[in-house]
């Protein structure tokens, strides 16, 4: 195992800036997930860590020692790609042991390591098969096993589950989480899938346009997004986000959006008046009773996802999504009243969070 530290990593391809000022520290034995949309630079960053790409600025350190001048082979890292990259003419056993053979490891040691790794991944009954005889999930386990068999200091996984169907992907996610607990190794994992990131990551790094936007525990990033990009990128359904102004009325703060008002109580922010954006997640909107302060919404559509329902409604001139119990009964066109706990609101100014209490940005 090893810790990983990145300082001021920058990378350009011609006039395109792929990475800019990336700082990151991954603790020894930590499962760190790089999350972001396509083109945000997460795979490029993984390649820089592995030595497959050289950075233009900054340094990569493993256990505090610079590895910038080391070749990929000498960095003692193992990488698993989106494509399985298995040798089709070799059996599973030979695929698993290939890297060890290239390093001149004795045959008896290779056999022992292959059997141990296969048992750990539950593929010991597949050792004599060839890749064409395996399912997608089995091939992915073999690809991970080929990296695992060497027991390197650092594992780098570049969207390894994206070729699997949804059900199999969920199963392999669970297996990967359990595997990490068993081997207690350091993993840097790249994905664009927020469910994967929030499920697997002990630390999640949200990236956009080659920069790190927020780093923290999954629950911290979900509950305290530092900007509107993170707020809307993390969470399903997407956070409700509205532009408007805050003003004072009878010593209380009120938000005026497009065709509606929300009482904010006394939010813990320095800026008590002016243009802002208000965010609220679907689960933080509750059905209320008609009164002078409860805003009303018109039901436009209902999504039944089995365990719960989502109401898609119109709030003034804006759209609102709220979560209700699965046994709730509403009709399209119905007018309902809602309540929103002001403590659960997210307030942003010029895209940046104003309420920052308890936010982790380490």
C-alpha cells in the first residue's frame, strides 16, 4: 500500500488545457474516486499518475517520494482499463500470471499467486477457460485479477464497469467494495457514474474542465456542495435550483423566484439581500397544508419508481421535483401545498455556496 500526493498538476494538449492546478492527497489504503463528466480530465489525470502521460507542471509523489522521472513499469502501480484487454489465446490462468512471467517470477510463485488471487475473486473454477468462454462480469474479474496478482502499491481503475449491464454492474460494485476491505490497498478509481462514486468512494473528487471542484466524503459532497455544478451533478433526481433575490420582510429573509416566494427564516449567511440561487433536493420538499406561507404547486407528472414516487410539478414559473411515499395518491393538474425546511436549503451566490458550515474541502 502507499499514499499518493499530487501537487499543481497541469497538462495541455496543444491549445487544450486538460488539467490545471490539480492538488490531491490519497491516504494509504483509501478508496478514492475521480468523478466528473466526459472530457473533465479524470482519465488524463489517471494516466499522469501511472506515467502513461507526462505532466507539464506539478509533481506526483508516492509515499512522499517523487516518481516523476520513473517509467510506468518502475512506479509499482497496476491499471485496469475500460476494455478488458485480455489475451484471447491465453487461458484465464495464463492471463492472470502474464505480468509476473514478464518480470521473471518463478513458476511456483506465479502458480501460488494466481490461485490465491483467483480464489479471492471467485474465479478459481475458470482458470482453464479462455476469454471468449467468459461472461462480461467474469472477464472484468479476470482483468482486475491480473492487476491484483502483483499486489502493487497502487491500483488505478479507469471506468472498469462501464461495459457491464446495469444489474451486473451493481453486483460487481459490491464485490469490488468487499475486495477493497479484504486487501486494504490504495485505489484510485475513475468514473462518470455518480452512483458508482457515492457507493464505492471513501473520498470523492469531483472534476470539471480539468480542475478539482470539490473533494470530500460522499455524504459531505451530497449535503454541502460547494457550487452549483457539484449541486446539480451529484444526486438523482437533480437538485431543484432557482435564481432570484433575497430581501427582508418583518425581520425575516424571503426569497423571490420566478412567480413564487419562499420564507428562509434566518439563514446563516453574511449576504442577507441581493441576487442568489436557491437549491433544494427532492427529499427535502414535504407535502403541507394550505396556509398563508405555504407555496402551492401544480402536479404535472408522477414518476413511480417502485419504492417511492416523484412528483414533477410547477412552482410559479419553475419546475419542481419532490419525493413522496409510494402509497401517496395524486392526480395530474392537482394543486398541492408544500413546505421546505429552511435549514435544508442550499444558497449560492455567483455559483458558489454561501452557507459553508461543516463543509469538508480537504
